């Protein structure tokens, strides 16, 4: 990168932006595979620019997630002086929000949707994207990925589950799926075609019930409670 490009990176890195529209962010400078999405009005910073590939590496400020944007997306960003200031929500506050978050997820299920890897914006979500959106819509941010959400929440016993807790699944050693617990052993989640459904649905935690619920329970990893909001 030449000196003028380096100066440009440094100058842009000092600024905070908001998204003027929903954005697709990618997992590499090739910008081929979706990593996550940023809803309109989310805050971000540009942390690197590759002029040769015409891409920007950005960090989303609400959850600290880093990904890539095509450089042409710069016209979908606006410099802001209304800087992101995270709010720390206590467990008591979160308990008041949980019914609204559950209603959000159920409303998302009622709309036509499909499972989208990297999806965090309606109508199509991945599993952790749905959980994050359900909570962040009411101000409570969580980490982006399911394994990060598992690490962030407080581990609880299966018998202690309450509505609004998170249930985690792992096909291998690391958590790779999450659902939002509804009560009476039911949870809502966005599920991929490889497990028998393409989109948001409700399944039962256990070996009883339909094929999809039983298939997921084979990979049940544990449960977590959201004790506070996430601040990167």
C-alpha cells in the first residue's frame, strides 16, 4: 500500500460511520461469502482499506464483529458525530425485555423466511443472527456467533431453564447452533436444510417430538442465561 493509501486508512480509521441502509458484510477481502449483516443505522469504523482489491475491513461497534465490505459500499455510509455509546443492561432489565424478544422471534417466524448463513436482518436469519436481532431490537446486544454467545452467557442446568435463556448445540467440540428458549422445553431457532427445515421454527428440547427436535437434541451442548448486555 502506498503512502497516500496509508494516510487515507489512518484518516478514515479516526471516523465513526453509520449505515444508511442494510449492508452485507463478507468473511474475506474476496467478498464472496456472507459473514454477517448490518442493519440500517448501525455504527462502524473502517479499520483497513485494500485499494488493489477495492475492499474495506470494518468493525461493527455494537458487537465488535470485523468483516469486509466492497469499497463501493462507502456511499452507503455516513460519518457521524453521534458516537455509539453502549448501554449496560442488568439482569433485572433483561427480564423485562425477554417477553418482547420472544415476540420478535415469533413474529419473524410468521413471515416467509429461509435460513441464511450470516443473516441478521429480516426476514432471513441464521441461528445466532435471530437471537442477536431479537435481543438487540430492544437494546440488549449479544456477541454475533453462537459459540461467542455460549461463552458470554452464564451456564445453567437444563432443569433451570427459563424463557429467554439460550440453548446451545455442538456437532463437534465447539458450539455451532443456538435457540431462544420459550418455556415447557420448547425453543425457537433458525434452522438449515441439513437438519430438515429451512428457516425459523419451534422445536422441543428432548428425545420426544418431531424428527427435527430429536435430531438437534443429539447435539445438545448446554444452556446459558443472559445476565447483562454485551459491550465489546
